[in-house]
């Protein structure tokens, strides 16, 4: 099996019909298929616990922002915690507001 055969079986086997992929190949049939990870075509199965990823994201964004903006790093934990609280509160208010708009509309 040559490189062309492997690459054509991985990338070229999907038939493009009318703007929609009608067939996605079985990538486990060759040795490179197990190593290939396509994040947008084969997303990680996090449907059940994606909300648990929001608090670490909020904390990381708050800490990085406050590290860049603050002059005194002794005030970093308090200001990053306050910013994380503000971000979470805004996300909750925005989601409740959008929920109400969608239910009324």
C-alpha cells in the first residue's frame, strides 16, 4: 500500500453529492485511520457533561485577563475571583433572558 492509497482512502472516500457528504469512510480500516483526529468532523463525545467545562473556562479567562491588566499581583486572586463571578452572573442572566425571549416569541 502506497502513501497515495492511504491518503485517498482517508481523505478521498467521502462522496460529495449535492453539497452534503453522503458517506464518511471507516477510518479504522487502515493504520493511519486510528491516529487521525478531525475535531470538527469527529467531535469529542461531551454531550452529557459540557456544562461542567464552563467553570474552568470562566476561571481561566478571568485569571489570564487579570494577570494582563493588574499591576499588583497580590490583588490577583480577589480581582480574578470577582471577575469570574461577574462573567458567570452575566452568562446566567443572558441565558435566562434568551430563554424568556425564545419562549415568548
